[in-house]
């Protein structure tokens, strides 16, 4: 009978003690359990979905008149001098995908780098002039009111 042969095939070793290796240390229970834990077949997929779902804004292109007013305000800010406290709203490009976000930063102007076309604040923040959307500064209002006629119409904010 073939069935009897199969059931008694291991009778000679069934009663022996469990083998413990001398060369390999015994695996901990947590490591043994980790062998059977689920894995991410598509590693990075969740991150890619999250990144794709993240919204970005497109950069607003100012009209020529608005650009001229903003340029006048930046010129006035450079004449007011370093140390003027101002609030800048500017476009910050997204490093991972097209678009970006508009950020408002407040701080004291350290200097205006006309060569690199950046505004540098005392905290080290560098703002590209081409990305600036609006500038708010009380010193600009006082400076414009004191008789300087550049950008009277945009004295508070652009």
C-alpha cells in the first residue's frame, strides 16, 4: 500500500530533538515576524501620488503699468536706505514641479543688489526683484509724502 509507506517514511526522525545551529545565532521573534510582514510593492508610489496632488500657483505676470509702479517703489526703497523695514510678497518657485507659491516676508532691508537684481534682508533672505509682486513699507509712504514725487499713486502697496 502506497499510503502506509508515505506515513511511516519519517518515523526514524520524528522523535529527535529540534536542531539548533552552532554556526548561526537564533533569530529573534521580532525578526522572524518581520519576514511575514507586508511590503510596499510599489515603493515611493504614495509619495508620488501625494506630490502630484499638491497644488501650486502659477506666477502672475504684472502689466507694464504695475511693473513701472513696482520699479518706482523699489527705487524709492533703495533711496530710503538700508535698514528700512518692509514687507515683500513674492513668487517662490517650487523646486519639484511647475509653479510655486506666493510668500510674504517681513524684515529689514540689508541692501539692494542691483547687479544680481535681488533684495537682501538682514536675516539673509534673498528675494529676486523679478519675482516681487508687492512691497509694503511705512518708510516709503513717509519718503513719498516728504516731497519726492516718484510713485505717488503707489505709496502704500503695490
